[in-house]
């Protein structure tokens, strides 16, 4: 379990995945602002104060509390070669007990899309979730027409499970989502019945 003093940091071939820090404000705001047309069709409607320092400060404090409580693991994707912020991934809604599960959500800035960064990040977070956090199931959802995200999830070992009706409000409308899951030990289709 994540402790209050434990720092979450995952290193991959090209990335450092770490929680957001107050010093990330300018880079985060610039990347989100410059990528708005790329991101908004796939995301909940941005609040009027979405890109303000106050909203970002609240995001940083939420991340710290969520990690300390073991309920979520919000991480920024930082390119190690030049310390540039590329996007973010969150393992959220972490459930313990019989469920041992979480939900992944992610975004990447437009200049860094389709370069394999998010695939690297998802694979690292899933591995961390299964090995370090001892989770059994990682879920993800995306809009049915988001072919890039669907392909990405499938390349990362997620399998299609179905459609959730009116799952989330995206860009101001309740939208259906296709649901995917990645299992630590993929047991689907297997049974002990002989």
C-alpha cells in the first residue's frame, strides 16, 4: 500500500512517471492550452478556471492526498532526455479487498501523440499496479470512435469487455464508452469445471 511518506516514481526507457509538483504549473498550462483542440473532444468539459494556478494547486494537493491514501496514483509523463512534460496518466479508483482493481485514464499533448510515449507509460503503470500494488484488474474506457485510444489499449494488453451506456460526460454530453480490462492473470474463458 502507498504510504504517506512514500514517493511514487516509475522509470521507463524514455520517461519518468511522477506525481505533479507545483513547479509544473507553467509547463502543464502551456501544454494543455496548446493541445486544447486535440484534447477537448475526448475529455469532460473544462471548468472556466481549468488552466489557472489555483486549479492546478488543487490538482497537486489532490494527487498528494490520493497517493497517501492509496486511492489513486496520478502521474506526469516527463521525458528524461530533456525534462519536458508530455502528458499524464492516472491509476484511479483503486479498490482493495476482493476487487483489487483500478481504472486508468490518460492524456498526451498533441506534439507528442503517436510516438509511443503513452504506450510506454501505460505498460509501466500496469506492471507497477500488478507487481507493486498487487492489483488484479485494471480497467479503462474510451469513446467508441477514439480509434487511437482503443488501439493503444489493445497493444497494452487490455481486452474489450463491452459498452457502458452514458458512462461519462464528455465535451458537455453524456457519452457511451467502450470498456477494456487488463488482468494480472488473464482468466477469462478458463474454468476448473471438467
